[in-house]
């Protein structure tokens, strides 16, 4: 599943100012913050998207890389950092103070923990990256136990909090409400563990899914498949699956964005008098015209013979670096002819 454009996520134009980006983030963060939408997994996912987009577009260097290369500009570990956020710190940076943590002695109740994200490394060829490809993935993942429905077994009311999921503590005139340390805010505990999952609520399964790699995929492109990660605690959404695409090196080409680079050798006669040679492209062979007097290490550009531009029409170019093969004069006659050629202004 392709990631949404960061500008689209924040609802701003690609030429938006930093102030516009900050305003859009504040508005969307308030709207979708999980603490203001309890029990709404969709709101939490939307907040993660908004936060990830903001962390890229609010940083000048990250934004410049994204504008040039799209999502392929960032390695998987970068994305993990974008998705790791502290709600209080985000808003404190804008001068709002501790909006969503403790309110005058109250602590936000911790809900069931969402499932962990999973990383899958996928290797493809340059030709597959050019055309786009579909791959079948098989991986182990913790899924909700079917025997107990993910509860972990027979449940009973938490003896510490009485099912409230929170505890009230008084110290003088100050009353503090905190998450129950026994049930973790669930309000229930496992009385008799499920025989299948041993009380964990999850079991390991092999999952098989198909993923589509878009045409023009860059090395280290990350594809997010929402909800395909590990199961969360009862009532919480699963994590996501991140497919990290690795494009195998191709002996014919190197790559710069959507452009491909190749080398070709020409003999001295062709370089001096001109001619035509064949060079490899990603789709086959193509003719390249060599003008008379071509010097070694001259680069020729074949328009539209590179990689597709991800997410838009058109292709990059093929840049061919020509090297001239200099023959060795082995006989006296060859040496005399070469001297005569040079003396006549060759």
C-alpha cells in the first residue's frame, strides 16, 4: 500500500510556508489526538500520519529530500523515528503546556497497547523496480488467539481497582488518579489462562500476503501496510507491516534518482570520424550517434530512457559515458602513419 503524500496528509500545498505547515499540524493534531478520541483506533492512525508528515515537512533538510525523492528519500530507521512521538512534548514545543497528560493531579488512563510494527526486507531486481512488481510475502506474526478471542483466557474483575482501570490516591488535599498497575487500565485480569495461548492472548502464525511495488521504486523504499503487524492487546489495533524494498545492483547501470548511468567504449576511428554504436537500456538496446571528434569521457544523454518517476508520468534519462579505446602502434608503418596524422594537425 503506497504512503499518502505528506502535503496531502496535512492539507497544504507543496509551496506552503513553515507557518502554514505548523498551523495545519496544530489543527489536525487537536482533532485526531487519541486522548480526545478514546477507543478510536482510526483517530490514532490518523494522528500518526499527521505527526510523521509534520516531522518531515517542518524540517528544511528532510523536506528538501522529500521534494526531490518522495518517500524513498528516507531509510526505514528514519520512519520509525518519525512515528515515535510523545504527545505532551509535541504540544509543549508550541507553548501549549501539558495539554494531554496530567490535568491537575489526574493521569490519562492507559488503554490496551496496540500491536508492534513488523519490518520485512524485500529484494527486487532493477528491471522489477522499473516495471513495478507484485510479490508474495510470508512471515511469522503474533495474531489474536482464536480460542479465547484474544482475551488470554477467563477474565475476572481486577481485584486492585474493582474494574475501574484506575486508582485514586489521596495525599492531604491532593487527589491523584493513576492507571491501575495490576490490570494496566483494562479493569480485568486473567483468572484462568487459555490453554492455547498460555494467557498471552496471541499465537504465532505464518501469514501470506501480496504486496505491490510501484514502478520506479527506489532502493530503501518503505511501504506501509496498515494493520498487518502483530496483534494488539484486547480491544487495541494491530501494528503495521513495513516492507523495505532493496533494489539489487545491476552490472549494466548505476542510478541517480530516475536517471540511469552507463558506460560504453568506442574505437579511435569511430571517435575521430563519427559513427553509431549500440548501448544497453533498461528495456533493450538503443542506437547512439557518436559525432566526429568525440573526446574520451564525453557523456551523452538519451532522453526518456531512464526509470519511471514514482507517482507521476514520464521517465528519467539514460546518461552514457563514452571512453575512447586507444590502439597501440605495433609496427614501424603504424607509427609512421600516426606521426604523419599528428603532424598534419590530427
